[in-house]
C-alpha cells in the first residue's frame, strides 16, 4: 500500500473515530499530495510523496523551535501535527547506516573515475549519488546529516 492509499484509509478511520485534530492534519497532507499530483499531471511516485511529506515536516519543525523563544508556547501544540505526518515517511536511517551507504557511493564514484578518489570539489556529485543510494535502500535521511558525513569522507 502506498502513502496515498494509507492516507485515505487513515482519513476514513479518523472520521469514524471523530478525531478532529488528526483528521485536519491528514486532510492537509492529502491536499498537499493532490496539489503536487495535479501540477505534475500524473500520479506521484512513492519517492515524490515522501519528499513532499519531508517538506511538510520541515515546515513545521522550524516554527516549533521558534515559538517558545518568542513567548508563544501555546502555538507549539498546534505544530505537533508533524508526529502524524512522520508516520508516513520511510524508516529513518541511522548515522552508521548512512556512513556505510556514503562509503559505497564514494567507492562507486571512484570506480567510475578510473580509480581516482573524489575530493571535496566533488561534493555535489557525491551528495547526489549518496542520496540515491539511501533512497534505493528504502531509507530516509536528513540532508544536513548526509552532507556532514559526505564532507568528512571526502576530506579523508
């Protein structure tokens, strides 16, 4: 079952349970997915759906950190809907797993370059390949974490 199908089933469940907060969040997610699908004029892939969910989560994490600093702790509760959205994302990769996948991606780049080890100037290429390897493994990782690991590996 893909993300959209699971989302629709959970919306029905939330309606039956009269869970207004969860229902509102699920409908917001469904709306974001549908808008992107209409823009694209074809069904979304699981990877595209996961990317949209990651964007929604990121948009809510930033205010959650800023509201308490601005003296508005009551608004933090509203943004806690990210917990609901996070249940639809792929499994988050551990730092060790990311490191292994980055090693594999860099080794792949080295092999393609005729044995020349990529350096810091190859950061963009290494990041792109590492992200592809992570997605291919069915995992999800924060771009900042992947970037830090790639940078450290290329500096060696």
